[in-house]
C-alpha cells in the first residue's frame, strides 16, 4: 500500500505559513550562536533509523496482548508498512528482520519489493532465547530453556551457532551487512550456573560465528542486566559486552539499548566509554521508567536522549572514527498504541534530540568546561535543549516529501482504516 | 495420584539419627534463651500456605515459555498436585484458584475431591488484566486493553465488576471466603490518563463489588508499582492500597506481594505500617532481585524474609488482633524449574524464616531497643537468624507424616516421572 | 547590597528585539490552542518561590566542602542576598529560616530589613537531626544520636518538642505562618528499633507541637526514604507522611521534596494522591539522579518537573481547594556552583515548567483521555513541553523590573565580585 | 592498652561445653559432605582483614556526627585500638592508613609500636577528594573542588600526582606494599565536564603515579557510581575500573567496595568477571541497603556476602592465580555504634561467610550445574548457607587466644570504659 502524496501535501500546506515564520526566526537565533540552520536540516535528513519488523504489530507483556487491526501478517506486508512510515516521516529507509519470525522464502523477490519502496535491509537479528515460536522444533531439537551459547551442553551451543550462521546466510541474500546478537543467557538462581564458564562458553560461540561472517560484515552484541533471567545475565553490562566484543574480533561492536541498564545508570557516559574504545555498534532506541519497558523513544526521559545525542554529535563531528557506520534502530513494543503511530513518534523524538544536539555551540561548551564553569556549561546545554528546533525537523521531513506532522498526517489520511480494510481486524503479527 | 507413604518413611528414616542429635542440641540451645522448642515446632506446623493453581505449571516470561512434562491440565489434576505437595511437606492444605483459568464446572465434585486430599479452597483470584485468554470474548465483549476498573468507559468497568461478582459466586460454592483483586490498571505514557480519575473509578468499582460479598468474606487488594503498565499503576504502593482498602470497607485488606516494590524498599517496615493500621490481608510470597521476578521464596534475600517474619511474629504473638486471619500464599513463577520442586523449596523457606523469627528472644530485643543498644539489637536478631533451626522445621513436617527433606523425597520417589507417565510430556497448563 | 537597576536595564535591552519577535510568534501559536499568553505571563509572575537561608552558602557532602567567597555570615547578609535574587529574578519574595542556624536576635529589626527588600518570612525549619552544630549543648543536654521524636527516651522527645515550640515562637515574631518538620529519625540496623513504637512516638510528639501552633499556622511534614539513617526512616514515604498528617490535625500537610523518593518513583502520581487527600503542603524543589542529590531544579529531569506542574496546574485551576496556599520552596545544595547562580537557575526552571504546564490545552487533553487515545494524549503533553515558552517567563520577569536572563545579568553586573569585595573570600556560612 | 587475657579466658570458658558439642556435631555433618572441619578452621584462621584507621572513630553523614568517648586521637592510639581488636578477634593483623589523616611523623617508631601488637601496615590510602581537612592548604595551594586527576587544570593534576607519590613514600617507610586510589572525580551537572577528557586525564595521572611505585608494589583503584559527585563519576563502574587498571600497568588491580554499585547490581558476578580478567585487588567490605551506606558487614545482605565468598573460594582453591595476594579490608562508618563493636561484628560476619563458602561441596555443585539441575544447585548453596558454621569460626578464634564471642567479651571486659578512662569522653578522631 502506498499513500496518495497529493493529500499529504494538502495536509502539510495548512501549517505552512506558521512553519515559515518559525523557521525564519529560529534560523536567526541559531545564527547568533554561529549555527547554520541549513546544515542542521541536512544532517537531520541524513539520519535514517531502521524499523524492526517486530515493532509493526502490537507488543505483548507476560500479562497478555491486545492486538489491534490491520497488522501485517507476512514479510511482504511488513515491508509495505515500513514503506508507509518512510513516506510519512522520511526518517526510515530500512527494515531489520528477526529470524525465525521473518524468514524470506524468496530473497530476490523481497529485495525487489523493498527496493520499490526505497528500502534496504538492516541488521539481521537472531533468536536463541526461545524455542521455535512457530511450534516446530529447533534445528537440533534441543531447547534453550537453560540458555543457548552459555549452555553446558555442547549440542545446544552448536545449535545456537548454526542458527546464527543461518541468519547470516539470509542476511547475505538480502544485502544486509551485520548480525545482531542479543542473548537471554544467564541464570535464575544462585547455584544454577558458573558465571565464568557461562561467559567463556558464550565467548567461544561468538568467535565461531564471527569466523563465518563475510569480511565486510559486523557483529553487534547487546547487553542487558536482567529479564528473562532474574538472577544473572551473561552479557549483563557494558563491561561484559566490551570484553566479549574485544574477545570476538575487530568487527564485533557493542550495541546499546536504552532500556538495558540498572536503575540510575548514566547511559550517556556509558556511550562515551564505548566510543572511546572504538566499539560502538549503535543503538536500540526506546524509553523506560522502570526496566526494559520498551516505551516510545523520548516519551519519559527526553533530556537523557538529548545528552546521549550530545555524545554522538561529538563523535560524528569529531576526527576519530570507527570502521563501522553507527546503526540506528528502534526497539520498542507498544501494547496500547497503534504501532505505526508509536514508530512515527519515535522517529520524531530521535530527530528532535539529534537536532537539539547539533545546535549546541561546541566551542563555547568546551570553553566553559576548561574553565570549570559549572553553571555556564549547564546553561549552554539547557539553552540548546530548551530551544524548540522542531521547525528544522519538520523542514527536513518536508524536503523529502514527508509530513509536517507525521502522526497528524497518519490520522488525517486514515492510514489505519485503509490497512484494516485491506487486511481485516484480527490478523496476528508474528513475534513479540 | 497419591504417594505411597511407606516409601516416604523409608526415605526419612535414613536421616533420623542425625536429626535426633541435632534436634536435641538445638533444644538445649534454645532453652538457654528461654525458648521452648516444642512450642516452636507446633507453631511451625500450624502455618499452612496456600498453593496457587497457576504455580503448578511452568511459568512464562514475555520471551517465551519452556513447559516441562506431566503438568496438570485440569482443575482436578491441579488439586491432585496440591495433594502431593501436602503429603510431602505438610505445609500446604489449600488451593487458590484463578478465574477464568480454573472455572469449576461442578463445584460439589471438586470440593469433594479436594476434601479427599484434606484440602480446602483459599482466596479466589479474579482477572481483569487480560481479555479472556481462552480466545472467547469477555462477558460484555469489551477489552481491558486500556484498563479495567480504572477505564473511562463505563461498560468496561461494569464488566470488571460483574466478573468479580462471578468469581465470588464460584468461591461461595467452593467454601472460600475471600476475593483477591490484583489490578494491572494504570498507564504507559504521560498524558494517557488522569491519575485521580483512574483512582476514583477503581475505588467506585471496589465499593460495588464489596457490597456483593457475603458478610463473612474479605476482599484483598494488592499493590504493585509497575508491569504490565510502565508509566503509572493505579494501586502502585502501600499508601494507595491503604486508601483503597479504607475507602472500600472494613473487610477490605491489603495484600503484600514481596516482589511488588520499588528498588530498595524496606518491606518489613511497610508490613509494620499496614499491621498498625489493622489492614494486613497477608502475603503473596516469592523472591526477586530486580522487579517482579517471581522467584522461589527465600532464594535471593533470605534475611529480608526473616525480618518480615519478625514483624509477623510480633503481631501474631501480640495482643492487638485484626478480624481476619492472615492469608499465606505463594505467588511464584518458575520458568526453569520443576514447579513442584519450586513450591516445596518455597514452603521450606517460609517455615524456616518463621521458625527463626519464633526463636527471637523478644524481651531481650525490646530491652536492647529501649536502651538504644544498636549493636546489641542487631546481635540478637542475627543470632536467631544464624542459628540453624531446620531441625524444628523437619520435625514439624515429620510429625504430620511428611518428608524430612521434601525436595529430596520428591526426587527419591520419582514423582515427576509418575506424573509424566500418567499425563504425558506436553500437556500445557492454563494460566501464566 | 542592592543592585543598580539602570545597568540591569542596559543588559536587558540588548535582547529586546529578538524577545519581542519571539513573544509575538509564541502568542500567535498559543492563540491557536486557545491559550492566552497574557494570562500565562500573569500566572508566572504570581509564582513566588521561597529561598532557604541555607542555600545561600556553598553546600557540603560528607566528603568535604569547598566554600566560595563572599558568602553571607549573618542573617542580615542572607536577607540581603535574597534581596538581590528578587531584583534579578522577580521570582522570590520570601526567605525560609532554619533554627538554630538563623536565630533572629531582634525580630523587629530583621523584619524591617526584609521589608525594605520587599521580602517576608516563609516557613520556619526546625532541626532535631543533629546536636547543636555551634558546639553548644542542646537545650536539655541530650543528644539526637538515636533519633529525636522517635527516641525511646522521653527526655529526648521532650527536648525535640520544646525546640519546635521555640521555632514557632521565632516564626510568630517574624510573621511566618508555618512550621516545616523534617525528621532524620529512623534506624541503621535491623533490630535497632521497633518500627511501630518509633512511629507512635513521632505521632505523639507532632500532636503536642501542633497544639502549640497558632490557629492560622500550618505544620508541614516531609518524608524521605533514607539518609542519614540507612536501614529505616520513620517518615519514609508519602503513605507514612499522610498517616502522620491525618493523625496530627487538619492543618498538618505533606511536603514533597523532589529528591526524597526511591529509585523510579512516579512522583507526579504521588503528588496527585496527596492533592486528592487535600494534604499537599507544597514542595521542596531540587533535582537528583541517584538519591537526595540536591541538585539545581530542572537540571536532570526537566520532563518530570513539567509533569509535576501538570498536576499542580490541574489543581490550581480546578474547583476543589485546600485551606492552605501551596508552599513553594527550593531545597538544593550546590557544592560546586556559586549558590546565587544555582538559585537563579532553579527559579528559572520552575517558572519554565509552570509556564509549559499552563499552556497545556486541558480540554483537548481530557478528550484524549476519555477516548483512550494514548498517542494523542502524549502528543498534547509533548507539544506543550517542546514549545519554547521562555519568552513568557522572560516577559514576566521584565515586567517586574527583573532580568531577561538572570544568570547572565548576575555575571554582567559582577555581583559575586561585589559581594567578595564587601565580605571577603573566606566567610563561612552557617548550616549544611 | 592491652587486654588482660586471663579474664578473656574466663569469659570464653563459660561457653566451652556447648561449643564442644556443637563443633563435634557439625564436624560429623560436614564429614558426610566430605568436608574436613579442621581444614576449614585453618582456612578461617588465615583470613586476616585489615582495619582502616578511619573506622576507629565515629563516622559522620552530611547531617552531623555524634562522637562517642575514648576515641583514638593519635596514630599511636589507633594502632593500639587495632591491637585490642586483634586480641579479641584474631581476625585482623594490620592497619590501613589514610593520608593526610595519619601522617606518621616517625615511621620507625610507629612500625615498632605496631610490631609490638603483632601488626603490620596494609594498603596506603591517598586523599584527593577534599582540600586538606586540617585547614592547611594543599601542597600547591590548589583546590580539588572541580576534581583532582580529572581536572582540566594541569596544576591540580600535578598536585594530585605528587600527593600520591608522597603517600607511597610514607608507605615504603612503614612496610606497606600497595597504594589505594579512590577518586571522587566526576561532575554534578550535564555540561560541566567532558566524560572522555576526564577519563583520559585520570588515566594519564595514574600512569605517572604507577611509574613511581616500587616494583613490588601494587596499585588498587576503586570504582563508585556516585557521591560526592551526583551526575557522573569518572571511575563509576567495574568496566571503567578495568579499563583504567589495564591502561595503567600490570600491577594495577581493581578494588571492589560492596557499597559502590547501582541498585540491584549482581556484585558476585562482577567479582567473577574481575577475577577472570586477573585484576582483582580485593575488597572494601561493608554493607548497604540504599547506596554507599557504609554499614556493618553482613548486617543487611548476608546471603549476598556468602555468594561473593563463593566466588572467592572458587578462585582461592583453584589453579589460576593472580600475582597479588587479595587484599581484605573493612570500609565501614558507624554513626550510631561503638566503632570497636562495629568492627568486631564485621570481622565475625566475614569469617562466617568465608566459613560457609568453604563448606560448599564443590564437586556436587559443579555436577548440578553441568546437568542444568537448577533446584539442585540452589539446594547445595542454601544447605551450606543455612548450616550454622559459627562453631568453626569460634574455634578458629579461640585457637589464636581470642574470644568465643568478641562483642560479648568486649562488653564483659569493659573495654570502652577503659578507653574513656584513659582518653576522656570528647576526643575527636581525625577523618570521616
């Protein structure tokens, strides 16, 4: 399904006068801080965030799931949904698949389809944290109940390795160039496992998978402190993740999910550390108040998001570079929202935080820091954060033919109604 | 299925010599603190913990479920499993049902069956946190997606009220005398809901249900800070719970689940507060490290469990009493353990903590507190906690014909094998 | 010391052209949401925040203190500093004293002095959490080492009661009309204290003090989960605080300090609860990331501050009112900032959050909530938050003759230099 | 002051009959698990924990300090106090000094004095987190207000380096062989500092200090997430600490303080990681419920302490060894206890946890883990933990001529009274 862009322009035009006035005044203000609004708009346009296939359907908690209507049931429909998101936002141009939920039966066909929407295939996600959710057995018929790569049973570890190699194969056919490995491995009770043996088993498996990757591929490992294991997790923190990445190979990088941290963690400093070690894979964006809540990006802690982008802009505009391009992905789960609206809100929040961080006057900030001007440094960051840079984000979107206000446009164009008309009300999406 | 008790005695007898020596020496030691071991053994025997029907099958996280074999598929089989737990532990003599997972088609038959195992029916649990998990519609065909009793839509609230009245009806037929209300109601995002309207709607619904309860019934409300809602929960903390209970009626009491607290909460002081207000319903026992992890009782924070029982013993041995008997229930979920073993471990941990708390010399403790003897008060508690009172717990069990070591006996008697032989390996339990 | 306002006007005038353009455009935008900018400006002007005397000097942690220069050494100098803050910000017009740090030797003189700056005396703070910090003995020569009102020793409790009555006396002479009671009372170790006895002792003391208050006075009690006691605190949470307030009397109200909550607490919902119970005293504003960090208001979690003001505006613009005016106070401690700059930043952040909350279109928000429009409700709040309403705050300030940008003006006018010239570099402030 | 050992024996003898019976029965029980009680007793005796000089006086929070009587005012008196602790417990035989609080004017004399008590000098602690607390200026007259080794000002960094070199010099004269570096360095507000520059400055300083250490010395760096900085800390977590240690040199090791972790951290797994990387310096033992509460060891989370010792015993009894001996130190602060009692309780708790961990049947545990026997592994650990091994700890103490129950003996011998008689009631100790 593709949107009728004429109607989108109609919707946009209603806000155009105000938009121009706001953009003008903002450009003047930024000028005074020696920030060129045009360049910021271009940078914002360049930031393209991958849409994960599993975020296109209603999410679940362990207490139930409340699916909405018109959800995509096939990989083709998922690609179509991302196409719509691209049209509305101009902020996503790739899809990240999850195996075995999204096995492409015919890679060429699905590549062509994606291409017709201007989409490519982002990082491939493997799954060794549940037995095959489609009811069939795992490849070797062994269960991940007690872990996958950390398992004391060699057969289970081999099965996990093979699954990841299979995922790489799928990805190669689709033109992806990275494998994302999130492991649930750990333990629920003291005494259940030996921490070190678990770590060494995981390390060994990652090395074996790494060897099977094409030379231009990257592996992304992702840490998480707890859930679904509630006593220990093998890749529990950025320290463990960094050890694993370094122990695996040069192209093994650390992925940061914003919800995968203990209470009160200074995530922006964690990001700085990983960048310093030249091991940042990129992000799984979402937001949370309590644990891995998987809420819409920027919905709870927008200032934290800005501070993270402050670190990222410092890196992106700096001289020292890693080999990999940073990977920007959403990883949210919206039990009570229309998934498409949730994603549009998330793209918007990311672009906004990026825009705010791009308008920080870096020389002045550095000066304040060198002088131990505590209040002054704070004022500089807050001024950038408090300035409403939405005109830049909207301009970036509209220059790509997308919406002034994507959620409003989605509603005005009655996209969900069209999807329900086409697909029905009770089509279950695969995945979480 | 009933166990062959002869074999149980054989198993027990192997440990009898050591047991007697330990019990003797412990009794001597307690004597010196003016604690009568016989009385402690009797008190331990009296503590009977309800088994929740949903804990008899393998639990799930949102990341999957790994069911074991021989799990009960019917209410009859669940009752049978609790019967086995009673035989092995002597520590459980009732079952707590969850509607709609355990609708008793014929109440008299199931009552008779339970009776044949020496079991009664404990508190009845309603469910307004998911649409009917069996795929059928809710009574009024309305969804709990946006909450139940807090919902802005009157029809949804009416449906939630009606469901609870139905649950009371089932309970009356089974001889239960309390209704447990845990609500997932809340919101996922700032702006989604008005905190006060949600609270007032819930209060109003509880009042309406309360009016429908028989006069000898109690209502138990249970707070929880988050999950499955990740921004706000209506009954989020003991303060909200107390307001709701007082606003509902004299027989509305506050249930404390050990996993339903923010990080670092001093739960034992919360218990003291609720007792002071004469509103303690009792407990949902489990353990946790991070959030509502639903781990085996006493597996992570055994000293905290002891400190909670310290408060309980003070209440139980004191003069001021509430109208209700305290309700002792397990609420754990064991994804990676045999559910029966998990429950046996939990009963054991509860009895142990109770036994330790019973052997605190209260006069000496009070003396130390009156004298601001900080180290002295600590020493008294630690001495009681460090003393190994397992001989008392074992003796209490064996006097009821149960096992010296229930988990070991469960294994020695190959109970799980017998259950699998009878029921097969892949019978899914209903519920979470 | 009073500032030369001519120079302030010069400083302000430099920003006037841009300010007018911004204010115009913002007013237009708000008009579209049916928000009248003029009214918001007036409301912002009305919000006057009390300055605590102890925030005028450099704060300390237990790891040392790094005092700056020109700090006030006497009550007169503290009043003078608040006068300067009033001139610069127009956002503070009262001072909150702490006894015994600020004992007014001659109440009439200090009242006259304050009056000359346009200042009054806000809530009086008692101190029963440390023995007299000036080295002298406490009134009865008894120590608060093991608590004050919770103490098992009657003499200590009497001393704490008497101290609070003395503080009321000082306050009466100064024209204050409330007493703020924050208690450190609690325990460091399990076994040290009986939770209930501690609570009942505190309750009893508060009642006795309450009886000595004039009939138009209010008592404010303030909860805190931990520090300086690290196992339990008597007034640990809003639930305990509400019980104490209700048990004390109708004019006993609950004060909320933003840093006095366990990790991840939904503070805005706590505020809603206390308002619902008609017991909100007001706020001790500050910000924190980890515990009671006492950082500048709005420096870490500005969105949370906005959400709290969302609740406050709902109350202030609603029909149901408490008897007391809400009390707005800062309670921050700035170890590494110029205290005056810190306070100016805090006033600014409070006004900004208030301004943002005032521009929420309440009818639309209510509509979204009634319709369970989750994304829609979020969008409405975020739009208000993302809109840069600083022009309204600045206008409110300048209409009172204060600064466009108070921190910048403070620096441009070299206020600290003037204070150091007048007072020297090493004058130690009393208090924390 | 030395204790009269005759009286100690009298005290001990009262408990001897019961002790022998308990020790006998316990030895039998351990035999069944193939654990030799004699060997455990010997191992417990070998564990000697250093006493920090600053723990001999009453601690403080930022809310005040309540000193007791008879506290040591000089280094000589501190050494004497540790001598008493050694006599009573047999569990400490060294003292850890803090510069500048404990500058030894004459190293030889103080060494001789220590020697007369059978004491040596443990790790030397530097202080660059406060300006000289004795009121004098820092060596270069520069303040640590904005950090020490992380500071943007080279002179401050040089001063911090020089201070650490001075501390090494003092240590050399006293026979110490390690330097403990805990840094408060960080920031209070976003914008105040550049995370990476701070880290690199600290790294550079540590390298310079490391070069000045004798070749047989070790450097211990210690992480902490927050306090006294409340936004970021340079050495915030074990990941940062490991990077710093590896970046500094082979003999730079990571010290773990039990109170320096974010809420819910799995500390035992952190210990396992650092051991795996061969970088464990040892421990700063204490306990906490909320943050860096500095409570008595084992007073809040005794099971966690046992699980940490489980990791340590695995290391100590294993084949792979680091170059350094593990350093065992207390780092507690007892505001409301007699410091000596607090230390005696801490030694006892450490020995108890060690004893429990030594009686884990490792082969059986390993077997359970290899078989994914979750409940079985838990049972094995819990059995070791629940067994009362205090008879082994008491026996280990008494074989060294120390007390059956050190706190009871301390009281029976009226040690505090003797100290007050000798030193008076109001002698202030130096330090925190």
